[in-house]
C-alpha cells in the first residue's frame, strides 16, 4: 500500500487555474465517495481551502501509477483536460506526504505564514473523511498527527507571532485605499461563513460602522449580522446593497461568480460612479474578473493580497527553521508507525506461507515414503521445520528493517513478491499444494488461523 497526495496551491498556480479544481465544503462528501469507488483507493481525504486543493489517498500496490489515478479524478472534477493542469500539480509519496501535511497544518505552506485558520480546515478535512467512512488507520493517524505537529510548531516557535488571517489582510488593503480608519464607510459582506465572520471582526476593529450581510440562506445572514450589530439582506437585495456600499468583501461558497460585470455597471450608475472597493477572497471567485475594468471600481482577489505578506517569511526565517525541525521529527515518528503497521502482518503472512508449504511437502513425502517409521518421520518433520525457520528468519529481519525510518519502503513489496503474497488482498493469500497434492488438515488450519489473525488486525 502506498500513501500519496496530489494537489495544487497558490505557489504552483494562480487563482484562474486553482478555482477549476476547488472542492467546496458541501461537495467534499461527494468527492470522497467518488474517490473510494476507485478500485485501487483504500482510503481518501480532501483538503480544499482558498489556497489549495489536495487529495490524499492510500492506494493498493495493484495500482501501476496512483498519481495518474488522482490526476484523472481532479481533471474529471474540474471538467477540464489533464493537460490544462500540466506543471501545476505536485505529488508526494509515503514519508514526504507526512512532512507536507504537517507543514500545511503548521501554516508553513500558507500564503500568510503561520495563519491561524488552517488548523480548523485540516480538522474539518479529518472530520469529513471520518463522516464519509473514507479514512481508516493510515489517514486517520496522518491527519491527527498533523494537527498535533501543527499546534506544536505554532506554540513552540514564533511562526504565528503577529500572523494575520486572509480576512485581516483584505481589510488592511481596504485601509490603504480609504485610510487607517474606516469610520463612515458602508461595508457589505457577501457570505456568512467563517471567513466572512473573521473579516467582519477586522472591519469593525478599524472603525467600520455596522456591516451589511447578504447570504443565500437569509437566516445565516441574520445570525452573522446580529453578532456585529449589522443588517441582514436577502440575496435578491444585492443590487441595492451594492449601491449603498463602499467596501464589499466577497466570501461565498458559490461555484460560479455571483457579482457580474452587468450587476456592477448598474450599481455604479445608481451610485453616480462613486468609488467601489471589492475584495474577493473566495475560491472559486465570486466576482467576474471583468468587473475590475470598470472605472472607479477596484477589485482585488486572493492572489493580489499575496503581495502584502511577501516580506513576512524573510523576517521569520529562523522561526521557520525551528518549526521545520518539529515537523521533521513528527514525520519520522509517523513513518516509523506506518511501516510497523505494514511489517507486522507481513511477518505473519510469510510465516503462514512457509508453514503451509512445509505441511504440503510433508504430505507429499508421506505418500511417497510410506515405509518410514514414526521416529524417522519425526526426524523429517524436524528437518523441514528447521529449514523453513532458516528461511523465515532473514525475511523477518528484513521486514523489520524496512519498518525503520531509514529502511527501504520498496523492499516490503519485493518481499511480498518473493513469497507470492502480492496478488491478493491482505489475509487472502492463496497457497496451492505442490503437484496437486491435497493439503492436509493441519495446513488448512495454518492458513485459516493466519487469515483470521490478519483480518482481526493481529
């Protein structure tokens, strides 16, 4: 079994490409269902934020190229040809998957170094995977360890010191246009999710009066507006709200733009061409890019905000190095656990296979040498047992070595193939008797016992 992640993020593609592969929170159960229906996929998880879409999977050794499987899935999800994402996707396997996810959970891989919201998003990905029944031992442990490692990196180093959320950076951009105080400016927030809530808090901290909140689910708009002493708007009141607003923060979960060029042109006529500032922090984008071409309309998307935070990484390079030490340490521990998880049942399977072959050979010998005395037969049995133990011992040592962090993970598959254990699922290895000799009851018992032990997790 191989562990793999395939993804796209803000460092490998701009928003025009990323939004094609975005998987909304409500879509994740559907995506997980599609993933686990792929024959080679044993476990799956999806992490999709404004800056990334990543698919994590445990795939069987029967899969020739798991990267192709996941790339086909993402291309199918985005309804685009594979070549549209050439050069934009990244792929990590086995131990590198843990290092990557742990770095993501710590905020080391975020647009804003140490940003706080990513821990919540990783936790949501874990919960969604568990709710869908798409995760088992490996991905459950991976995501749980990621949350622990991410928290350690954030609390034991200074990477999160002074870190801002995307919403805070969006508000910072607004103050560059309108001045440090937003007093007297009318603010409209589209969407009532967590990002909208965080942004509204920062807007009020900069002196903005009570905000307007518009959302397709009106009850959610009422709930968020009440927190800030604002006013809720039905979504069909959007044209009037745009006429009144000076600053519009867009963060809905819509799969397509909800603020169109036509809508803004009409609003600008109604507001007599008064300046309008839009910050689109949604992925996929809420605002049509052509809106930015309209006179006196200032449009910024999530990628534009990246310029405001570019210097933070250089300023905290030392803290990043300390955080990476924590991440690397946690990744080694995860890798040790994962390899031991694979090694233990393989040791049992190898010994079961050898024991069954030994009993089958003894059965054949007994039919060919009926004249042996009981004493002579016990000597033959002892010799055969000693021989199989001598074969099993180095194989067991090799498997245990593979379980070490510096071991060769590919050797596990080599050993499986060497003992003929790679063609079936764990616990279902078949052992044929030589020359068609019927296996004795003792051999059948060995096979059945080993199969039951592996199925029970022994």
